[in-house]
C-alpha cells in the first residue's frame, strides 16, 4: 500500500500572487475599492506585501483575467466599471407542504437533455469542465490497477464497500471535526443513491420531509419516489435555512426527516455560519427529525470546508451523503453515506434491497486517488479555478444582463443563482438560449410550486466559451423583455 499523504486541501498555502489577488478582490467586493477606483500601485503592493514586482504584477493580471480590474496605459489599475447586485433574501416567503407531482417532468427532461448536449455551451451543467480533471493521471492509475489485478473486472464490491476507501473518506470527514471511522461509512452509487437509501431507511410513505427552497431538483425526485410529501423551507442565498422557521414548521406538522445542504447549497452556493449550524442541529434534535445532509459540494468550498452536522453529539440519526462526482470522478459514480454504526447497518440493509453492489474498479480508483494524495493535489488546483469561473460569471451577468438583475454570492462550487428583473421568465430564456446554442437551467425546476419563474442557474465550471455565451445570453434576456413589452 502506498504511503498515505492525506492532507486537508485547504491547509497548504496557495501561490503568493493568488493570495494577494484574493485579498484585493475581497476589498473590491466589500466596497473598500468602489467601481472605477484606482488601486494601489505595483510599487505599493511590493512594499506592503514584501514581494517582487513580478509577483505583484501577476496578482493584478490574475484580477484582470477575472474582469475585476482594468489596466490603463501609464495609469496603473482601476476597479472595473461594473457593479453586481447581490441577492439579499429568500425568494419565497412561506414554508409550504406540497405533494410531489410530475408537472415539472416535461421541462426537467428538456433541461437534462440540453445539459448533456455537447453541441451546446454548457452554462447549466452541474459538473466542472472535463479539462479541469486530472484525466491523464486517472488513465495511468486505472491502467496500473488493472495491470496488477485484472480480476477487478470480474468482482462485485459488496456493502459496506472497499475498506481502504472507507478509511480514506472517514479521515477526510474527521479532519472537519466529526469523529468517524471506516465503520461509519457505506459506499453508494453516487450521492443520489445515498439520499434515496436514507429516505428508504428512515421514513415511511406518506411522511413529511423538510427540504430547502430552492434546492437540487433530484431531491424532489427522491422524495417523490419514496411516496413522501415535501415541506419547502425558503433558503437564504447566503446562509441557508433559518432554524427558527424549521422549528416553527415542525411545531405545526410532524416532520420525519430533513434534507439539507448547510455546506455549499445548490443552486445558491450558500454556506451556513457555525452558530446557525449548531442551532439547526439543536432544532433537529429537539424535534426528533432525522437529518440527511447533502454534502456533495463541501470539498469545493472557497474556504476550509465546515464541520458537518453529524459533528454535533445527538441521539437522533444525523446522516451525511457525499460523492466524488463533482470533484474527481463524475463517471465513476462513487458516493457514500456517513452515520453512526447502528444507522449504517440499517442503511446497508436498504442497500442490499436496491442496487446490492457497487463497481469494484471505481472503488479501487477512488481509494488510490485519496490515499496517494492525487485528490488533494487536484483540489488545490481545481478550487481556485472554479472560484475564478464564478467571478467571471458574475461580472459577465452584471455587464450583459438587463438592469436590475441580481446574483448570489457563492461560498463554493461553480454555480451562480441569478434573479432576472420583473417581466422576465427563466423558462422562456432557457428555450431561447437552447435555440441559440447555450444550455442553462431555469429556476422553476428547483421548487415544486410557483415562485422561482424569474430565476436561472448558471455554471462557471467551464471557461473556454463562457464570456461570449454570456454576452449572447444577456442579449437574449434583454430582447425577451422588449418583445414582452411590445406584445403587451
């Protein structure tokens, strides 16, 4: 076995010029340097940071690539004359109990087909660009594993899964503040199976499950498949679900479980502060609500990934569902569930009654990536590029979209949640964009009822054609509003 080089991806320093650029970007975003303001000269940056002229210049050029600053001949650098408007609150004001129904299936099917259509610019895809993955290293690693053990093609991986992989996952979760071992981990076929198994093991048909609004549309499908009702809770695009609102909802109706994304929500990119997360855990424990934490984007946090809910000491089942699909191996479908051993046994029984086994080769590749240090090295390169991609998205929306458009301020991953002005419609923009060769996701698929018609989700996980596509998309949005005004 190779030496374990595990190290938290956020504990090693990033290049100095990137850290300087990030510091300036935070100052710009906080308003310290407003639109059009002159930035400190390169000489001042060199003296203040104790770096060379080349490092200071690299920092400003990094900001220039993100379109946060502009260079002026013989005048240094200024903040770009573009101002984004951030979302400040949840778009839906009330919690609502809804049966899961199929009226969204028509548009959702078209959305998924567009997302996988390689002829379209993928501004809606929920995975990073393939070129951002270590494809050559993965090819060599896979070949080496098969050369040393060709029987990998001929064996099942039965639950709870490969022990080496479970140990590696347990170490990563433990590094975030939760005391877990390999016995706390069950390997699944992606995070979606992890969510489905959790519902199957801890709810009964007809039960009520609290979910965020907006939230990943696959959660709606999992709730529907389990024969459950959904209680939609409005989610603040910055800090997630309000624990007091969940408590109030539980006082009025029996809630069996809650599917939550406190660490980097989808589609908003929200991140729940520590005290709010602890209060959420207290409410869940007091109300005896099973917590199913969708943790799939936590490793893509722009800061150190926060402690999961299961770090809190409680006798109520707290489950964590994760996956390598968004970070390293989209096609391998390696997911996992983390919970106390008695609950894992219950989940293993549910796994045996559904897919039974996993792909052996996928588990072996994942284990080798985590243990060899390849995954951490990859994350150290990937996360800054995704952060840059989100900034490019936000600046492009501010420059090209209609006046009054508002955006989220993601704390991680690669998605931007966009609210169009009054008179605009996300589904109509989806159709127009698809016809123009661009894939996006309309906001309506992230809820079970009306309220998100003016929203769209964009992806910053790809760079090659993003800027040109954003300019075209913004024009489509402006033209759509003009056409509506003419028609009325």
